[in-house]
C-alpha cells in the first residue's frame, strides 16, 4: 500500500470556525509533512514530524496547529483562519531520517476555502 | 543557498512530439534530484529520481540524467501523449538536512494536444 489518504477532500469554513484536516499512511514511514499549495505555485513546506515529534516548523502562524497522534496519522487543526489561507493542503510521508534520497509520497490534498 | 530553476511554461505540444523541460539547480555538495508530476485535481507523484552524479532516472518513458558539471536535471520524453498533460516540478533535497527539506522549482505546465 503506497497510498496517503486525506480527509476531507473539500472544506469551506468561516473565519471563526475550528476545523481539522486528517492524513493517514500505512507504509511504515516515520516522517510526515504538511504543505500548503496556492494555485499555479509549488508546494510550500509548513511542518515536518519525525518519529511523531515536530521536527520542522517553517514559521507557520499559530492559527495552524499540527498534531501527530501516532506514526500513521497526522492532523492539522485550523482556527481563526484568514481568507488568504485558502489553498490546497497536501500531506506527505517519507522514510525515516537518514538521508536525502528518500522521495515523498503525497496525498490528494484538501481544498480549503475560508470565507 | 539551495534553489531550483525550471523553464517557464506553459509548454504546448502535439501528441507524439518530443518533450524537454529544462531544470538547473544550485546546491552545495551532492543533493538528490527529483521530478514530481501533478495531474489536475491531484497531489504530487514522484516521476523519477537520481541520487548521484551521472545517474539516470527513468519511468513511464520519461528520463532525466544528473549532470553535476552543468548542475542540470532536464526531463525528456520521446513521444508525449495527451495523458501526460500535467504540471511537472523539478526538486532537490540537499545533503546534511536529514532529507526533510525539499526545494521545489516553480513548476512547468504541459499541455498535449491530440
């Protein structure tokens, strides 16, 4: 199974709402990522978890809160978002820390619209 | 610093034409190099990779060779199909960063006409 799944596929939320994005993989990967992708742009790294510990936070605003409950699951909690946060949010996973040659496996993304 | 530069798109080709998408990079040491493809409405998929100089990555008729002397990793395909229409991202992962920080190029959109 080389699949990364993400739910929901689409999400519309108001600026005062709280919602969560979910990501799951069963490839035994120990590194998991959140990216943000705006239209016609490459993905921008937000967070990296390695062995369920937050390894990288790319200075993301606190209205985005990641969580890694176990090695297969990754959540992104959203609160008080702004319209400019509307984007495609991609989850990815890769084999564990140890080298630069490991490719990332991406999920299909959650299309988020903030109204 | 580390960076990836791709040719600007969109690239429009007729079916069965030859494809080249240029990619050059700047990095210290020996990064790993990747091509990812993103079909409409989907996430990114690895297309091919190369981890050391002179390595050739290949998949689904696409090829790219890691050229250290020209710091390039150009993507080629001999005969494109309509189904190859997508956005192609060249990317690198620098050494000594744990492999977590992938640097993506801006992406090149390919349209293939029947």
